C-alpha cells in the first residue's frame, strides 16, 4: 500500500508493504484506517453543517420580521438629507 503525504515540505510517498518490522507495519495500517475514518466523518459533518445552514437561511427568508438593519445602513439613512 502506497501512501502519499503532502505537507509544507512537499510530497513524500511511502510503501507500507516495504516496512520490515511487523509491529510498525501494523501500527501504520491502524493509523491509516483511523485517518480514513476521520476524513469520512469530517466530510459528513461539513455536508450536514452546510445543509443546516441552507435550511436556516430558507427559514429566515420567510420571516421578514426577523431582519435587523445593520448600523451602517441606519447611520447612512440618518445622515442623508431629507427630500421635501
């Protein structure tokens, strides 16, 4: 199994099957599985978060009474001359 690691120093590839020490090889496989699982969970969480944000935005678009004007808009409205 060839693993490619990208970091600030560049990209390095490792062949896990070439590790002679069985304990080190087993540890490498366990760590690879953990990283894969964490990457899957992270992707699922990002997807869920984006979905909930979209749902919240849709919900709030239908509630105009919840809209709050920002301070900049309020200040600009107060500073502009009134037309008679």
